[in-house]
């Protein structure tokens, strides 16, 4: 054996021993770029602790990869939602209940009035309107010369006859928006009448102009007038 033990044998044996003892570490630190792919990774080799912070970005996530079951409790908060991200089509039926609506969030523009029932105050307002019709605020029984019968009148300040059959009525209770008129028969033929707000120049608005006619001509005639708001 001593005959075959030469310098060359010693050097080659030392080189082989060095390669066997350090070759694995050397190979691992000298991997070629992109030489380790999905096929080279063992199942479960990449764990959460092996992933660098912020290494997984939105662009790295496959479509549909993040499902409801993958979200932690309270992970999606309002500051994480993009403007307009949640619309009507993203809301489940019944997901928005009364407790979820902020104070003052639902205004008149957002409300469908046809879905509301009548509120008690509105019913009272209707009752008040009926009561006003039964007991109007402005009415008068007027003689043919324009005098007002006080016991049968209220809210009418004055009636002025500007010419035969033309009367200007002033309402003191409110500014009238219209009026109803009933002429009284004066004993000659048939009596007609009409009424309007601010008709002739002698009765500027908001006065009420009354005209009474008989046989095609204006004549003096008594009448009953009712003004309304």
C-alpha cells in the first residue's frame, strides 16, 4: 500500500473528502436564478412566518382568492372600503335594518311618501280644514247698496259699491285666494252674479270684485259672499 500512496493520491482524496463534507451547503447557496419552482417546494413548505412583510400584494392575489372565510373578525372596516365600493347590488336583502341607519340619514328626498300611513297630526289638519269649511273665517251677507249685515258676517272689513251692480269687497281676516257668491233674488226677473279677485281698476287685488246682473244689465242686488284662503 505504501508503494501506491503518492502525493497525487493524497491530494485527490483530500479534495473528494472536502467536496463530500461541504458540497451540499455550497450547492444550496449557489442555486441558479429561478431554479426553484412550485414543483421543487414540498407541501406546506411556505408558511406565514416565511413570507416577508408586505410580500403578498393585491396584484399577487388570484381572482376570488380572498373569500369570506379568509377574512378575520373585524378585518374589513370603513376606511378599507373604496369610495362607491358598496352599492345597492352588494347589499343582501334585509342587511340594512333600522339600527344600522345613522340619525338623520333618511331625508324627505329618500322617502317614498306613498308608503307612509297618515300621521295623527295630519288627520287633525284635515279635521281643521273641514271645520273651517263649516265655519269659514270670512263671509258676509251684503245688502244691495253694499251694507254688511253684522250678525251674519265675519272677517269682511268693508263692501263698497263703485257703480250699480259692481261691489268691491275687502277681507280683513286674510288675503283671499278665491270666493264663492250666491246672489239673492231682488224681486225682478232672474238675478245672476260673478266674482273674481282684483277685477276692475276700482277693485285692485286682493280686493274681491262682485257683479250682479238681471236681464243682461248690471243691477243692484243683495248677495252672500264666502272668501277662502
